[in-house]
């Protein structure tokens, strides 16, 4: 049976069948370092087939392992089994090669029989992506104060220092509710937790149209955004006067939205330029996320 791959909002997802083979025994908690790149992505060192070392972006809105075409020029241990049709955020009718039965190692943990897919793009300074499905049934902690990802079997005792927020799960993607302040209005919306998006906020088309935000907000720039297959979409950038996540207010937050593409962007996104301001813990059942402001809370937003 052919495998089908769906790529939405800069992410890879696969059908609900198991993606990875039997995992090696691991003692919990276990921790691996990550690098916060200049584009607000999380880069983690990984080894493929005990031979190739790559930098993979941890992508909270993905559940497949991918490598870029550029990275594959130097990766020697992969053998491709074929190619399949894919859909992407910016366009359709793309094809992607896939390789099966690879051995993936991140820190002290190894996943045998791992399929790997080919992309054109990943976060700058990385060779590909991996997602939260590698840690199914485990607690995921991202600590930007120490630059470490830690995987737990149960919630750590320090969870009492964090604010607990309900997650909304749709199509295996994790959303949380936040409030946008525009003039004297407080507008509630759901946001996809998307560490692969380097910006702060990307608003969905319906939300923008319903509240006429393209007229209300001051547009300061326009740029081109590429998905994993190089399809180009034009976005506009504006400044949102206020955003509240849980009890934490943020002021003058950059937001993006699509120009002339009503219906293309179906979900709003909480990107890396926001996520890096919180240490966060995602529970094992993906029912709650726990947030705690960190040392990056008041840093300037990225200019790009």
C-alpha cells in the first residue's frame, strides 16, 4: 500500500499508523542539548545509521523525520525506496522520496526502522526535521534557560512553578487558546504551537477577514514565505498591540497574514519568536501545556 504524506503550514504529518520501530531501552528522565538558532528554531544533533551526523530541527507541529535535498548531498547512509505524492502548504503536486529502515540516534536514545522523507527546505542552519511523535507517551520539556530538551515519564515536581493551559488537539496537532488585543477589543483565537515557524504570530485568513485586521492593524512590511517544497506565498507583517497567553501579556507583537489568499491559511500559528520566551512542558497525554516565562521574555522580536 502506498504511503501518503500531508504537509500543512510548514509541517510534515503521516497517517496514524506507527512511524517508528521498537525503541531501545532508555532511562528517564533523559536530556539532550539544543541550539536556539538565529531564526528561532531548535537545532538538535542526531546520528543516522551510526554514520552520518546531522542537525535536525525539533518541530512541534510535525511527526515525520525529514532531510533536505541539500543535506542529502553529503549524507551517505540512506537508500531511497521510492517516491510518493505529497501536498504542501504553498502548493500541491509535489513528490518526495522516502527511505525506510534507518537507525536514528538523538542523545542516548535510538529509534531503529525509522522512515525518512526528503524536503527542499528546513529551518535555516538545520538539515531536516523531527517531531513530537518520537516521544509518544512521554512528557516533553523545553528549557530555554539551559538550552536543553528533557524527556520524562511523568510530570517533574517543578511543574508547580508553571502555568497550566488546556491543549486543543486536532489532526494530531496541538493548539492553545490566546487573546489578541486590538483597540478596545479582546479577540479569542486558537493557535497552533509551531516551533518550525520562525516568526511570532501568523493569523488565519478567516480570523483576519472576520475582524477586518488588514484594515485595523498597521501593515509595516511585506515578504515572501516558502514552504518545505519551495512554493512561495506573500505575507504582510503588522504589529498587534497586545497578546495574552494564559495570564502572561505580551505587547507590540509582530503578526503576519496572507495577502489575497483567503482560505489558504486555515489556522493561526504561534511561532518560535513567541515560544522561546517560555520554558514549556507538554504532558504525556497531550492534554495540557505548562508555561513559565524565561530570561528571553522581554527580548526584542526578530526583525525578519
